[in-house]
């Protein structure tokens, strides 16, 4: 080791030399692992001696990193299986929200946008929300939610801002209640 003018310089050099030697050993072990099973020649164990870094692999030489394809056996002896990715769902952005009373209706009638009312569809009436807007309605009592499409006008009872179809109300709360407090999120 060369002489250094600062006292204690040796205590910094020794850990660095050990780290370089360990890195060289790990790099050699990784290269040996990557080529296991591809050669009939025995692979020499890596040495702890410090040597010049190995040249970077080129496109013509094999990579020192094992491949991670779906058909490669897993590192723990099992086979790797690929799961089908879940189908993409449309992410909805909340434009505005609030709380109010909500009731339901199920009488056959024509809606304000010209459709025939279907009590089994997930629809709702609102005095102010535009037709065909999607709204997530959550019962404050149960925490259950449903997404409805606005297709009618109403309700015309003070304190209520939504009139859900029977099916939509049944998803979030008990029909026997008739009206509940809800949180609504207008979705884009």
C-alpha cells in the first residue's frame, strides 16, 4: 500500500478494497449462474481477487443477465405461469359531489328524455344534472354504491335531489325505507 500523508487513510482504503473484491466475486458468480446448463464444461468458481471489470456485452455475445420470459422455469423449481391481465376498466373522474335525500319510483311512465321508464334499469331522475350523465350514488347508512344514468327530471319533494329507479335503490339500501340520505358523485 502506498504511503498517504493523512493519518487514518488506511482505515478508509481497507473497506473499499473489500467492497471491490466482493463486487468482483458477485459479478463472477452472476456470470457463472447465467451460463449454467448452457455449457458442458465445468464452470470455475469465482475468485476473490480484484481484476479489471469485464467488458460490456455486445449484441453478438450472450447477456450475463438471465432472461425472464414466460416459459422460463422459476428460480425456486416451479414453473412460471402467466396470468391473463385484467380487462381494462374505464376510469371515471369525479366532476362534483354532494349529499342529499334520495327516493325511488317504479310507476310505468315516459321519462323526460323520451325513454319509457324501466324500474329494473339503473337510472335516476334529477332536477339539475344533464341527461345521460353517470352518477355514483352511495347510501350513507349502508355504504353501498351504484352508478346510475340520469334520464328523467325530479324529484319534486323538498330535500331530495335524486329519484332512483327501484332497481338502483335496491342495490344501495332496503326498499322499505323509501328514502335515504346519499352521497352523489357526478362522473365524467
